[in-house]
C-alpha cells in the first residue's frame, strides 16, 4: 500500500484529495492546524475506506510546523509516495491594505513551506527511485494580483523547473492550477462568493479527479478545466496592463479613494 501526505486537508481541495486518495486505497498523513477536525477526518476516512490515516498537526507558516512535516517526509521506514502541498489562503484586500505580517505569512506558507517540503519529500523519493509531488498553485499564477498571484507564479515556475531537473530519477512533480473552486477559501479571506460569476465556479471533487488524471499522464502543469485553460492561454497574449485591471477587480470591493 502506498502513503500520501497532504497538507491542508481539513477543508476544500485538500479534503477532496484526502477523500479521493483514501477511496483509491492509499494510506494517508493528514496535515493542518485544526487538530479536532483532523482527528474526525482521519477516523471517518479509516471507517469508510479501511485505510490508515495519521494526523500531523502543524502550522506551515511557522518554522516548527514546517520542520515537523519535513521530519515525517524524511522517515525512510514509513516512506511517503505522494506529497500534495495544498495548504494556502487568500487575501481580499489590495497591496498596502494587507498588513505586511500577513503578506510574509503567505510567502512562508505558499513558497518556503512548499520549497522545504518538496525538497524533503523529493530527496527521499529520489533515493527510492520513485514518488510524486503535486503542488497546488492557482490560475492566479498567470495574472498580476498582489502577493497571492506572485506566490502562485513561484509555485508553478519552481515545480516545473524541479520536474525537469528530476526527470529520469523516478520522481514526478506537477503544479496544479485551479480556477475558482467552492471551498472555505473565500469566506476565510472575506471574499463574497457572489462577487464571482456562477459559470466560473468549479467543484473540488471533479477538480481532484481531473488533476490526478493529468498527474498519471506525466504532466508537469495541470489546468483541469477548458474554460481556465483558454483563460491562461489568453493571459499569455494579452497586454499586462489589461490583465492587471481585470484581475485586480475580481472578488474585491471598490478601491479606496
Ligand atoms: N478555492 C479556490 O478558488 C482556489 C483556487 C485556486 C487555488 N486554490 C488553492 O488551493 C489550495 C487549497 O485551498 P482551498 O480552496 O481548499 O481552501 P480552504 O477550503 O480554505 O482550505 C485551506 C486548507 O489549508 C489549511 N491551512 C491554511 N493555513 C494553514 C497553515 N498555516 N498551516 C497548515 N494548514 C493550513 C486549512 O486548515 P486549518 O485551518 O485546519 O489549518 C485548510 O485545510 C490553496 O493553496 C489555494 O491557494 C484555491
């Protein structure tokens, strides 16, 4: 039996990954901050699918939390076959309206934690000659939108570069770029879901199914929806100024005078 370690499993896309991978017979290591939710989720997945589900409580915007997960990923006696770096959060407000401490926390979670956990996991996987990493980025990686878009652009560039460097070592890496998905993400960020047109919303379970198909096909970048694939292609051609005017408006209140 293989083991998958997923960060940010207590809600949304991470919970969908956990449910799908448990149904497919993978043992799980579930990582997030909310211990009560993690333990309930682990018991539920064990009862429904008969898999082992371990809980690792960690705040990945803190050094101690990142170090605890690195240690688990380096444990060669209980190797992790698939790592999903999914934990993340958004900010509704514009640059300079977001406290700098929140911007730094986002960079720590979206970039430093992803770098350190990918490295710890991939090193162990390379020594075994097999394994995989899925790093959850966003369609925002292709649009200028503050620290969130910039951090997700880093995830895409880093993951695709690392995938190339490790080609032939038996370790596959893929960046996943979802569009808007109905999860707790927007409520946590204070973004009203009705500020986003209904046609733009994706379902987390379907997204995960499509992402795992792309991963099995060996893709290093997954944009698992034709609407968002088209948008990312247009984003490459459109002038940056037009893109930033568009992306700075979606889901945000009007700019302060
Ligand atoms: N929803 C979307 O529209 C969308 C679109 C594109 C990309 N994404 C990306 O998809 C990923 C998952 O987002 P989601 O929509 O599923 O959000 P969500 O429903 O808010 O879930 C976020 C998960 O991350 C965990 N988390 C947050 N901060 C953490 C921290 N400091 N340390 C450890 N765990 C932490 C949360 O658990 P605890 O609170 O228990 O720690 C929760 O399990 C994120 O990287 C996000 O940027 C989302």
